[in-house]
């Protein structure tokens, strides 16, 4: 309120107590006289009758005002049941595609599952083992079912999922919303109910990744993208009503027609972009695109930035760290896609950073980090080589920051704390580095990460550490419209 007089900073107002503590001496003496009177005698019988009567009256009152019975609240959003816990957090696991593409078989799948286990990956949260395209015969059976490839999966799918389950893991399968999969194996269009039943009930899978190739003609489908994906969502939802088990539904829809606006009602995750590849250009391209809709992830609905390429291609150690940090803190599913038996110490160190994973799996805050400043380019610039550098978000234990060096040389990355919406003015913050796993002092007003390597990343957790030192100048860290109580602006 400009012009209002008072002290700065504003003090807690001193309220007049509503009830005076001073007793009227006249009233007080009457009261004391009353107490001095001979106490009345009440017979035990009267006492019992009175007690019973008052209990009955109390009972009637309580019965009349009882709260309505607790009906379990329906938490079904579209076709997704938010009461099951399935898909509440970004799912974590392994998928064969990035490492093996079409060259899969039961040996590869089960060996990957066993390696996950022996490398301790389930201990840090990796749970699903996903089979991607190319697992089936080219033709459905005469009855109309998808048939597992006799050559690649000779033991049958049930054997594979049993084995995966016996390791304490969950199993993922793949299909397509069109006539065929992208590698031209049978798709599920027109067979949604049959295939959902096969995948879940007969084969025992827990997750379905659902691709976007081989779209039927308009004159056949008469649906848009939403309708095309609703078909399987409905089939899975109907099956859940029957079996009580919900499959995690992962829409692989490549970000066409803005799935972040509608896919939350159909499934748990939706791809936001085209396929990733193991190059820095692909990482920055996907980061640039996702920076514009990073706000859309929350519990039970996550932007899927595609499977991880950590350990693959020509990515440097710093590039792989940046890739993993961004995917995790933006709440993308974390799906390992490298040959686990050849995984280096660095690859495993990156994939098992518990402090970074904890934020991806935060039970309290479902939203991810979003950019607060682009850095190299002006804010909101669409640029696939130089996406936003300064990001922040909320977490259970404080505000998370990600600083990304998109340049080919080391740079210092500096920011004012209150550039992030999640920081309080006038407070100082303890700084934890989530990659070196160290406490890095206390930040007052600003923070500078020195010599961040080319394509490198810094991930910080800032915790409120009380008021900033008295007299910290200038009076407002963000000078715009900063004003003294007497109405004088100090930013002009
Ligand atoms: C399974 O696939 C792997 C990787 O493509 C290959 O090396 C191996 O020979 C295959 N095994 C069988 C039994 O087909
Ligand atoms: C918050 O801190 C606790 C205790 O260190 C830890 O167990 C938890 O994983 C942290 N949560 C997040 C989201 O980092
Ligand atoms: C992306 O940004 C960089 C740095 O500003 C600039 O050199 C480059 O030309 C931009 N790329 C495009 C396609 O605009
Ligand atoms: C950061 O804040 C401190 C404390 O207010 C101040 O002395 C310093 O000049 C600031 N640095 C930058 C780069 O703004
Ligand atoms: C935090 O401190 C560690 C240990 O001194 C150091 O290696 C790291 O670079 C620091 N992090 C930042 C962001 O300054």
C-alpha cells in the first residue's frame, strides 16, 4: 500500500485483546459469595438419571450431525485410474531398442534383465524391462492373435515375463495404434481389445508402449490423433475393470498434435518429440523442444523425452551427464538403452546418481524443472543447438537448479536466486551440488558455477537457510519497481 506509514520491515501488528483480563470487582465479589453458599445435595439416583438423560441427548445430537459416510472418491481421469499408483511417477527401466533395435530375442531380453539385477539398477529404482518392436511373427494366428516370433522367442512370452517377474522386475511390451508397427509387424488397429487381453492376461505384461506408424486411411479411421489413441486406452481401461490390474500405458506418439494437452486422460506418459539418437545435437534439439512444454509433466502424466542414450554413440562424459540430468529433472521416464554388459563405470555412475533420481521420483512435487532464463539467446528463442541454460523447479527438499553450458568452451554460469519463482526474497540458501555430492556453502542473492565444462551441467539443490545477512544491498535483488515505504522508487 503506497503511502502507508510504518516501520520497515513491517512488524507484526499488536492486536488489542478482544476480552479484557481485568475483572469487575463487583461481579467478582458476587461470584465469591455464590461460591460461599451451602453446596446443594444431589442424590446418587438423581445423578444417575441426569447422566443417562444427558448421554441420550448427546447421542441424538451426534447421530444427527454425523459426517456423511466415506464413499471412496473416484480418481479416474479419462481412462487412467489415479488411485492405483501405477504411473504416478515417471517410470524407470530398460528397453532393448536403443541398444539392439530389431536384433532382439529372449536371450537378449533376459540377459539384460539379469544384468540390471546384478548391477544393482533395481535398487536405485529401475523396474521395467521393455521389449520393443520386432518380437512377433509377421502374421497373426488364424484366430487373429499376435504370435510371438518362434525364432526369437521360442520359449514363448509367458516364460519371458515369468522370468522377469521372478527377478522382482516388471515387463513391458510394444504395439502400434495403426495397421502395422513401424517395422511392419502386426499393429493393434481394430484388434485393441484382443491385443490388450493377450498382452496383459495371457502374456503377463505390465506396460504397453504404443507407437504411431501405419495410420489407416481417413475414410476408414474417421478419427484424429486423440481418437486413434483413445481406442487402446479404452480397451486397457475396460480390461482393468475386469482384472483390477492397470497396465502402464506409454503413448509413443512423437509429440504430434500436442499430446501434453490431451494424453493425460488416456495414458501415463506420452512421447513429445521424434526419436532420440546418441549425439549432442539430438540432446539439445529435444531439450529445446521440450523447454516449451516442460510445464506439462505432473503426477500420473509425464512428457516422455524418449529413452536414454547414456553409454551410447559419441556422447562425452559431460554430455551424457547433461542428458541424464535434464531428462531426470524434467520428469521424463528414465529408460536405459545401452548394452549393459559393456557399460563403463562412468555410464553406471551417471545412471545411478541417487540424488538426481530422487528428484525424478519425488513423492511430493510432481512437476519438473522449467527454464527461467535462456542465456546464450534471448528468452523464448527456438534454437536447437542452444536451448535454455537456466532452469529451476520445486522439490521435497528445496529448489532444484539446472545450469547447462551449451557452448563448446568452459563458462561461468551466474544467476540471481530470485530469478527462480521458487525462491524467497530476503532469504539465504544452502547449496548442495548433486553431482559432486557436496555441500557448497550458502548462497546470498546469487550463485555462480565456475568453469562449467563444454556441454556440461550443474545440478543444485538449494535449501532455505534463514534470513539473509542484515543490510544486504541493494534493497531488492530484483530492482524493477523496488520502492521505499515513502513512495520513492529506487530503480530510477
Ligand atoms: C540373440 O540376439 C543377439 C543380439 O542380436 C545375438 O547376438 C544372438 O546370437 C541371438 N541369439 C539367438 C539364440 O538367436
Ligand atoms: C529428501 O531428503 C531425504 C533425506 O535425505 C531423502 O531420503 C529424499 O530422497 C529426498 N527427496 C528428494 C526429492 O530429493
Ligand atoms: C542458434 O543460436 C546460436 C547462438 O546464438 C546461433 O549462432 C545460431 O545461428 C542459432 N541457430 C539458428 C538455427 O538460429
Ligand atoms: C552476489 O551477491 C553478493 C552479496 O549480495 C554481492 O556482493 C555480489 O556482488 C553479487 N554478485 C553478482 C555477480 O551479482
Ligand atoms: C561444489 O564443491 C565441490 C567440492 O569442492 C566442487 O568440486 C564443485 O565444483 C562445487 N560445485 C559448484 C557448482 O561450484
